[in-house]
């Protein structure tokens, strides 16, 4: 924002910033519509079904039809709910899901706010998302959504701890909380990406033994953090019907769903940025002469790699949803507290030892 203000003045600089934010939101929402269709298509393909195939060519407009259906349906508010909190809860979920994207760089210079504490900001905003779920479950004035909200809160808090320690291992490698700096530190060949970290072999430290398990653990923790199968215990159909959102319908329900899928795509973006080089291609930019390309072409090249990686990890999320059976709640908690937490703590110690002793 300061860049636009310095270049065009306070008024037009602010307008340019708002335009940038609006364009980012529109592109994100349209991408979300097609990713949701992809999720349904993958699930259908695994079950040997066609999936959505009527609205538009090959069903490409199905998500937009569903959006219009939700928007035009009547908002039914059950008797006995806390009306104000009942309606505020999905807004909290949606707003917090959007504001986390502020610090996500999708290409060099393509970021709304390039904060030096970007990771800390992102972790703080995503952690606040639990409030929308808790408020929605409590304000519904029903035991089923309240139990679902409690389950979801416990699950999110449990796996946020592991995610935090896993992120620390990446911070130690990059030496910065700035997401752009983390991506730039993984430039060059693909073995410089953090999930392999093969550049540490030059110092005699095979850190890929640590970082590959950390990548897998981050992926699994992201599934639990976003309530995706096989960790969708807060909304297990056979127990809680639809979890914390069982009393919601129409537009408020849609807001919850958009917030949930925004968080899923955010986790795919974080896996891409933290472990798989962000917008970097598997080969060095110098080998394809990227510095000689026009700025718009090089930016689109980098954005293409970032988007492709995000779509791949979303596909992996969809495949897990289709293939892996649901966990029991005690298994979920045991995995988080007895396996992931000690393992991630040990990884932080090993990476810290490499930074202190291995770089000399």
C-alpha cells in the first residue's frame, strides 16, 4: 500500500490498493469455485461416478449454480438461538479466512502485504478462526452443534501446536518470518526446496531425514486443522449430523463453507511456500533466461508454478478424502499429542543443531 501511495498520492494510491485487494478476492473466489468442483469430481471418479456434469459444459458451472441456490434460499433462524451471535459467527469465519491471504505471495511482488512477520500474522489469524466455530455452535442453542463446536475447537488447538513447531524448522532454515524471503531462500534446483534440503549434505548433515517427515506431518496436520476427512470428527454424519453448522442453512451456511474451503486452499498454499519452493520452478531461473523475459511473462511463469503446486496439493486433499477411512476421536488426539508433538519438537532441536553447528 505504501508503494502505491508514494507513487500516486494518498487518494489514488489507496484506490489502487483497494483495486488490488478486490482483484485478488475475485480471482480467489473464482478459483475456489473450480477447486470445489474438482473436489467433487475426484471423489466421484474414485467411486466410479461422473459427478456434477449437467450445469454448463462438463458441469463446469455447477459451483456457481450452487452459489445462487444458497443466496436465494430463505434464511431460516431457529427459535431460541442467540440471533446476533448466530449471524455473526459465519461472518467471523469468512472474514478471518480472507484476511489470512493478505500475506501470501503468489509470485515475485504479487502480495498484498509483504510483512516481515508474515508467518506470525498468518498463524495468529488462522488461530482466531476457532472463534467463529465456537460461537456458531454455542449460539445455535442445541446440543448437537455445541458438541461439534467443542470437538472442532479441541482438534484445531491440538494440531496448531504441531503445525507451529513444524513451521519453526522452516524458519530456522530461512532465518526470516517473511514468506517472500522463505520462497526466495529455496531458489535454484528443486533439491534446495525445504522438503528435501539436500544442500545441507555439503556440510555433512542429511537434513532430508528430518524435513521429509516434517512435510508429511504438516500435510496430515493441515487435514486435521481444516476438519477434512479422515479427521472430520466435528461433523461425523453418524454422530453429529453436520457438527457446529447443523442449525445453519442458506447464506450463513454458505459463508461457513466458503471459509472452510478458503482455509483448505490456504493450507495447500502454505505447503507450497514452506516446503516446495513457492513460485520457484524445479530448475534455476538462469537456465531458462527468466531475467531476460518481460516482467509480465516472468510473473505469469512464476504464478503458474505456484498455482500448479497448490492445485496438486488440493488434489491430494481430495484423494485422502475419498480413500482414507475416518479416525476415531481418541485416535485423532493420540496422533496429535503423543506422536506429532514430540516428533516436531525433536525436529526443531535437530534443525537448530544444524544451524548452530553445521553451518560453520
